[in-house]
């Protein structure tokens, strides 16, 4: 078996930022890295061209009655900026203690490689393992998977041959407690642009005459939340799914510590949906966040200008059963209705994703028609986690989003077993992202055991 | 006499952005250009070193009883960004029709060169012209003249030898009507920084838990104006000087057209201090503007991050008798009082400048102790303007700021005759700045005649 840490270093060295055309080479490198690794394990690899970054579709053939799992992952990463805040180079993997630092280490290169390594080990131990395995590794997750719908259309029948999806692109609450993720938030993203005068103006010659677009934007954004922490958009909460009692029971098992969490975030006050603790709010409630804002002069010193334009990047995290298009429309309607006179408001539509929920076997609301192989997979994962980590996993919805999970469900009916592997301190989407190598080691062993148990039938 | 247009091209080619250390060479080039031009006219030139950009102090000696004017100008320019919006290169002067395009063309290189050319012509016509002339040309006007107070301290006695200051760093309302500026607004500038979590956070993993600093900043900024257009800071208007009746009469002479002004700005609604027309508001009322805002991800596509920080650049234009330090304190107090819990607010103090007012001779509120040479200078300027432009000048306060004018008054008692030369369409501080070459030609002739009349005693 290959050395997983050395392989992960190789993987991170390919700067695979999907959203930025400057990183085309890095994207290609990362794709070829995954493709050739899977080929070396005996998979037949299909690199499916898309308009932008290809999707890797790799299969291990087997007999029809064998269980068939579809392992999902992505080879692209978030932009690394602001680069100045990185303590080690973003694309030069650096091991310090039991952590490996680098953009993508935790999201999703480390966890994906964990599952590839588990497959490699299981097949090395038993080359005749009675299990069908398909890898589906995309390169556009961090940009909202724009090519995925078309791929899904073309490959739906092939995907339907699988029994369930398996992935590690969700979180562990801490090093000792595994979570099998039972739900994901969706996404609705858009940019709002406010335009005032037809060009930047001297604030002395024209200041006091017209509405500054930065002021207009601030006034609009300030209306979008209540002081108590609710999103102040009409109809925003209409379709929010109630929390099932067993979900609250599972969350209690987490024993999460608010004080430690506040300290980790560096804040002294939480700001949650009223009636929800921070841990409930992030898992069970939707948000409207400002991911970026810009306008006018942002350099050193001063420039006494009234800018022509200002903009903000807005993203909503959605919970079942909110629909991204409905929410986008409601947010745009609210903004248009509240925009002051004297400025023009435009929107740039960005990507979106449906929320997702899966109920493990044996719960009050488990679907009666749940796939028996999915149920066995959940039980095999529970057993493997209990053996390797010394305690059973808990089932929790989480705040993050993997929109294609809901897309696959809608198109093929396949549900997902989500084995979380990254930790809160891994700094996903932020400078100094890292991945815990102990978690990686235990993750490989857990998935390996799950595969072996599942293969036993 | 040199060709003023060719000389202006030379001047613009030196990219003299004072606020940005990258332009050190351009600053040096512009300084040497002015120094050597004045030397070639027979001035004894003193390049006074400062901590940053030197001040040019150049004198033409003469007899003690001759009138003595101090001509002020600046050789530095505003940053040229956003460069993408320039139709011709910012530092490559381009003549199109009767306009010359380039950063600094109108602020202040064209107007300064107009006055230098007028002096050159007057001295060529009469090398023995009985007039003492001092040039004071600084290189830090666009950054708030940080070195000027120290210079003023050291050179106060020399400056006091002059009778008045003469400058062209204010505006013409249109090509046909000269304004002698009777007042300038002051400035109070500061940046506000809002800090939330101790690093950027993944908006899925942590969204819904804490106050986003962009949201906090928007909520703060949104409180700083009333919907009607007043600055909503306690005490902000306490020291605002009433408008004298003759000032309103002069403004009427302007015959300014609101519809044309709105069209020029590209807006459909004015937003002024209630009770003031746009033309009154910009001249007689203070403002609080947002010159820039930034935070989080501003690139293409999306990055689902909760940023750690957000900031805004604030500038207030002040009118007599507001005091910059008092206003800064009141703005900071209001922001601190209104900042929501869960974020930290800090300020970066930027520069400031006092407002200024000068009353021409013969008005209801002309000071009884006004310098007779200043009164003669105003009359000489009125006569020259009437001859060259076909109609007398009007006296108006304007919205812009030349803070050192108030500093000189406070330190030396000298008042200023401000002969406006740039037009609203000159795009000062904005992309595609330009200067009208017909205005330049008439400006040279006006100042030349004023000098000759003044020398007659």
C-alpha cells in the first residue's frame, strides 16, 4: 500500500482552485493525480469532459448481486487568499506535529484520500473482495458544481446501479467523536450591486448632493436581519423543517461546550436564531450571510471619492425543505422593496444547492422503503466506528453543504452515508487549512472495516 | 515664452501619486520639473526637504514696497485607480479636441502651470515688473499635507512678508463664468474597522452562530444619516455658520440648472440637506461620506466565508466654523455607541483640515481690518476676469477643500484670492481626468492682467 501522507502531500501540491482560471494547470494536475491513483488500484477510469473541469468516473467491476457503493469526493479547492495570513505556503504541504497544512488538506483532499487508501488496503488484503465500487470525483464542488447536472443526466442510469453513496466531506465535532451526517444545508447565493452616479465623483465638488451607493448598500443590508438574529425577509422561514426529537437527543450526546466554542471563534457573544443554541442554530436553522463587500477606495491612506458602485456577496444556508430559487426570489424582492431612491439595484445570480436529509435505520421517521443495502451500510459504519474510535457514532445534521448529494438523491434515489473527517480547527475555506493525520489514520481503518463488513453481506 | 500645453504634457508624464510609495520616482520628477521651470524664470528656488515629499519655495526678489503675492499650488496627484476605467493612459497626456486628458491635468497641474505661464509672460513683457512673487508648491496636498505644519512653523516669518495668497485649485461652474472662491470646506477623515471572529470562518460550519462583521458594519453605517439626508450624529451641525444674504444673491447669479446637473451626475434624485438646493447644499452644508468599504471575498464567483473583519473609509466635509477634531470625536462616539454586541470597533485616524472663508471688499461682513493689498488684488482680479471672460466673476464658497489655506490664515494672517479654473466635467479624483485648454489660455491671460494691474499700485 502507498504511504497515505506522502500521497496527500503530492495531491496538495497541485493548486487546484476551480473558480480561478489562473489555476488551470493545478486543476489538471490534481485530476491526473486522482485518475492515475485509481487506475493503479485496478479501476477503469473514465475522465468525463465538461465545459470546465472534468469529472472522474472510475469503476471496479463485479458481480451483479454484490453490494455497490459510490464513493464521492472532489479534487478542487477554495481560493487560498488572503495569502498574507498563511503561516506556511498554501500549496506547499507542511507537516507540523500530527497535522498537515495546505489549501485543500481537509476540504476535500485529505478525506478523499482517506477513502481511496481504505479501498486500496481492503483490495490489497483481499483482491477478490465481493464489492462493487464506483468513484465519482468532481472538480467543481467549490464553485457550485455547474457541470454536474448535465453529467447526472447522462450518467443517471449508471449511478442507479449503485446502492448508496459514501463520502467524507463533512465534519467531526472533535477528535474522539465520529458523526454520521444525517443532513446538509443547501445554498442560495447571489451578489447585489448598487449603482449611484455614472462615475466616481470628487466628494468635495459633489458631496452633499446625491446618495452615496455605499450608504445605500449599507442601509439595504442593515434591514436583512432583526437585532435578535432572525433573517428579516418575508417568508424566509416558511418551509423550515421541524427538528425531530431524536435529533435533539443525538445533539445532547455531543456534550458540546459553548464557552469553548466561543473561545475557539474568538467572540464574546453568540448571535443565533432566537430559541436555538449555537449548536442547534448551525444545524437546524437557515442563515443569510454577507461573504464579501466592496466599493470605492480600499487602499492605504485616503481618496475622497464618492464611488459610482458598491456590491455585496450574499449566501443563504438553507435547511430542508427550503427551496433555493424561492429563497433567492424572496431575498431579491426584499432588497428591491427596501432600496432607497436615487440608486439602481442589480443582482448577479450565483450558484445554489438543495438541502438534504437522510434518516438512519430504526428511527421514528425512517422511511419504510429504505434500501436494505443502505441500512446495512449504516450498521457496518456504526460497527467500524465503534471498534476503531471506542465509541459509537452519533447522527447529526450539519451546517455545511454538499449540494450534489441532494441532486443525486433527486435524480437517482440514492441516499448518502456521510462519514465526517474534518475538525472545527481545520480552518476550512480559511488561511492555514490543515488536516489531522491521526484522524486520517483512523478514518482509513474505519472505512476499510466498513467495506469488509459490507462485503460479507 | 514656453508653450504651456507642451509643458503641461511634460508635467503630467511624471506620475506623482503622493500617497503611494511606488510612485517615488514620479514625485521626484514632478518636483524637479517645477523647480527647474521656476529657476528658468529667474526665481531663486529652495527645495525644502520634509519627512516625505519636499516643498518648493521659490522667490523673485524685489523692493519692499512692491506688492507681494504668494502663489500656491501642488505637484502631487490622486491615485489613478481604477485604471481599467481610463480611456487613455492616466500618465500619458492625450489631447482630444480642446481637452488634455491625464491624472492631475486639472488637479492641480494644469491650473498651477496656468499661473506659472502668466508669471512667465508678465516677466517677459516687463522684466522689471514691480511685483514680489513667491511660489509655494507642495507635494502632499492629496494626502492631507502632513509635512505642511512643520514647514509653516519654520517659514511663517518669510510667508508673512507676502500680502496675500493667490491660487487656482478651485472650480469654475461652467466655461463662461469665473468664480472667485470665498470659502472652502474642511475635512475630517477616519477609517472604521469592525472585527468579529479571530479568523475567516466557513459559513456552513459556523454560519448562524455569530454576528458577521460585514453585517455589523452595515448596521452601523446605516445609522449615520437620516432618510431625509441629514447626518445623524449628535452635535454634528452645532457650529455650522449661517449663510449671509449676499452669498445667496451671488449663487442666484450662477443660474445653475438642476436638471442638467442631475443628468451630468447620472442620477434621477438629489439627496441633500433638507432645506438646501443641491447647489446650496454642496457649498454651505457639511457631509459625511463613505469613500470606500471592504471586507471578505470580493473576487469572481463565490467564497462562502464569514470574514473576520470589515472596514469603511469615512470623510466629512466641514463648513465654517466646524472643527475637525470635534467632529471626528462625535462621529467616533456615535459609532461606538451604536456598534452591536459581538464585534469590536477600532478607528484609524486619517488627515483633517479646517474650513475657510474670505469675504471680498465692500460686503456687509467684510472685515474692517482687511489688507489693502488684498482688496486691490480682488479688484484687479475682478477687472481682469471681466476683460478676458466678458463678464465679472461671482463670489462663492465651494464644496472642495484646500486645508492649507486655513492653516496659512491661522498661522500668518494671510487671506487667499482663489481663481477657480477646473470645470465639473474635468473628472477630478476620478478616471479620465482632463483640463480644458481654452480655460487654460484664458486663465493665463487673466492672471497676467491681474499681475500687471496689481503692479501699477
